[in-house]
C-alpha cells in the first residue's frame, strides 16, 4: 500500500503552497485538501495567466489528477460556485471533466456564520483577531458544538428544516450585538449554490482516499494557512480554527498516522504574517515595506497588506518538529535579490534568557530576535533555470538553512510562474 504525502506551510500561511502543489500534481493521482476554509488564497501562474483558488485543490489544472475537498474543510457554497464558474470561463471545467469530488462530512458555511464573524470582530474593536470575515471560525464552532450542517445533509429531505433551525440559533446570538444585517440576498445565493454543489459527486473521504492507497495510487494532501496558525500549536488566540499540521491531514481526510509518507514543508526566504498576533522578526520600517512591495505581499483572497520580516529559525524548527518534515521547499528567493545583506533570526532574547524555541507567552512578553547577518547575492535569479547557475551566495544561504534546520531543501522557487521552480536534490 502506498502512503499519503503531505504538503503544508511552515510559517503564518501565504508561503506559496498552491504553486508547488500545481508543480507536483503530475506525480500524483489525487490531490486532497484537508482543512481550512475559503480564506485560503492559493495563487497559481502559468502560460501568462494567474488563478486564485480558495477551496478547490491546486491540482485542478492537471488533466489526469483527481481532486478532493476533504471532510476537514469548511465550504462556503457561494464561493465554491464562484470559483468553479470562473474556472469554466477561463477554459477549465473540473466538474464537467469529473475531476472534482467533495467529502460528505465537510461542513457548510452559512450566510449567518459570516454575520456572526463580522459582529464579533466589530465588538472586539482594537482587540480583534483579524478574521477574514468568511464565517470560518463560527462554522468550526458549530462543528465542535455538534450543531453544524454538512455537505451530505443537502441531499436529505429535511435539509431546509435543519438550515432554519441553525439560522434561528444564529439570529438569537446576533440579537445580543449592536449589528445590523440583511440576510435575504445572501440566503438566495446560498440556496442557488447548494443546488449547484449537489451536482458535484459527494464521497466518504475516508473510504475514497484509502481506496486510492489500496490500489497503489499516489495521494498528496494539501494544507491551507500555515503551522503557526494551528488552533492547538499556533500563536493562540491569533490563529485559524483548524489543525494546519500533518496531524490535521489524518483527521481532515480519514487516514491513519502510519499512512503518512513524505512531508513537504514550505517556507519563504523571509517571513510574512496577515492580521494580528505576535511576529518577532517583523520589520515595521522601509526594509519591511521594500519586502512587501517587491514580494507583492498582499492577500490573494482579501487584498490585505501582509506584515513582513526576516526569516525566523526558532519558529521554523518548531514547525518542522510538529509536522515531521522530510523535505523543505524555499519560496520567493527572488524577493531578496536586491539586498546587500539579509538577516536570519537564530535565537530570541526572552525574559532575560537566550532561547532557540517559541515560548508559550510569546504574546504577553514579546521576544527580541537575535539576528545573524548574511551576505546577499545581488543577482536577478528569476531567469535561473539550472541548479548550476544558482548564485554562490544564494547557495550559501540555502546551505546555512539546511545546517540550522537539519532538513534538506528539495525545491527552490525563483519566481511566481510554475516554470520558475528548481529541484535541488
């Protein structure tokens, strides 16, 4: 029996997972998204075109690969329909080609989940989490509270009754907020989208994925967001509402831990974060702004400006440990092309001690990064297409990271297009 390889982010999301899944997808028979919601923005560029996927797995552009939206994902039917409509207009129709299936056990995001999200953020004011207001948190709350609606429920005769019961609960909660809303327009679009997703095959993801494995086929589990946003191990409470780690692939698809094979950990050559929460290496200056502009660090889904800073090795070591990473993938090396000197955080100064791990109280007591200066390569690497042509200083930077992190860097990305990806070993 084959195993499931996992590809996930090692920072605060936005590492470039979609591009690499797209690059790797010809090697796999199934790409399976295992957690998160439509706040994910996986950007893919090829043939002069740019695509942003929110819910659909990033293997959708490979003709031979099947794609599964797993049970750990929360689905906004309206957004999913819009995604698929846009793909169809661009000449890609995975539904017509039979290349997309949805787990019956995946939970649905209702319009009132989004209202609850917005009402709560409004009430929190300056202490808000920085939610994308997609209704993801409230949907996961209903899931764990055993109130949620699932994709499989849409085919039941009493689905509308179940929907109304949950909406009434949400309206009661909203009545305690000073929050105005109009549900009618969203509700009409929701039910139109429900009819659409009923035309996409629904599967039991646990049987579906394990069936592929029994047949000796190759499966890649695609994560969303990043390890440092994990609900259990991230910078709580400034986190997402799902398990973004390798363990999340097991619960989000229905596979046993001993079925995990390679774990690909993706990171940027620097670091970014969206929304609130701790960010030890953040550069709130012209250097950070330079990284933001050169790296086009604005959310693919929301357009929000990302906070930027130097690479954080204690955080990366933590993420590698949690996920059992076997290979690393470094993204956006080209963004650092113009720097004479770049920096890497090797340790933190925290509560009078020098430490090389992420402390529990990273929010209440901000750690000070200990930075190591590294020579920049001062070379345009976007046209480098052979490993032998990688600038020596960039090769030195990669070797430094491999020594620090004790995991090999397998792929290097030197630009946004799928062809700007080098396999190093």
